[in-house]
């Protein structure tokens, strides 16, 4: 169960939350989406990189998205890519962000490494203007503290 005191944006509608880093982003992304959907919220989940296409809650078009919301589920949007993955959603589905009560974005991955220091070309930079209200940094527990410090300082400078 997620704690709304630790993650206060889960208690308020209207947030766009981007997750970056390594070690459990997708799991946390879906847990937050399910938490908010259980409260009756319209929730969108998407990526700016690649995520595996889920077996459930995938909305390939507007009709599927509407049906998922009406059934009380979150909706995962994205463009099908190779190897069963999704990439950035098509524009007509991106417009639905304005109707969502919460949006959760897997914004940058570490490709199964414990941590990754974002480079200038990483897509997290391009999503700063999207009105994200929170950026969550996720990192595998066994990564070194020095890497965490470097990444947080870099993200702070990048997003400030």
C-alpha cells in the first residue's frame, strides 16, 4: 500500500509525475496508477522511452481509453514498438492528458542498471516544459551513495 504522506501528490488530483532512474520505476508507476484508479480517478500511464506493453489496461485508441476509465481502471497509452514494447503515445492520445486526474510518466530508464547519470541528450530534458509537478528518482538499493549524490545534484541542476 502506498503512503500518501510520503507521496503527497497521490492525495491530490491534477499532478503529472515523471519517474526517472533505475530499479523499480515501472513497478512503482503501475502501483501509483492503481492506487489513484481505486479512488475513482481517471489515470493515464505513458513513457517517453520504452516500456513493455501491459497485458491489461492498454488503450490503443480513444475508445479503449474511455472504456478503461469508465470501468474504473487506469489506461496505459503508447505507440507499439518492436519486442512488445510501447514508446511515446500518438498525439490524439496525448491530448487526453488534459482530461486525466493524474498522469504517471516513465521518463528515463537505466536499462536494468542500478543507476544512470542522465546526459544532456536524455529525454528527461525535453519533458521539463510539460508541466510535470513532480519528478521521482528511483534507484536500486545496492547502488553506491556517490552515484546517488551525483545523479541528484545533476537532476537538481537540470530541473532548476
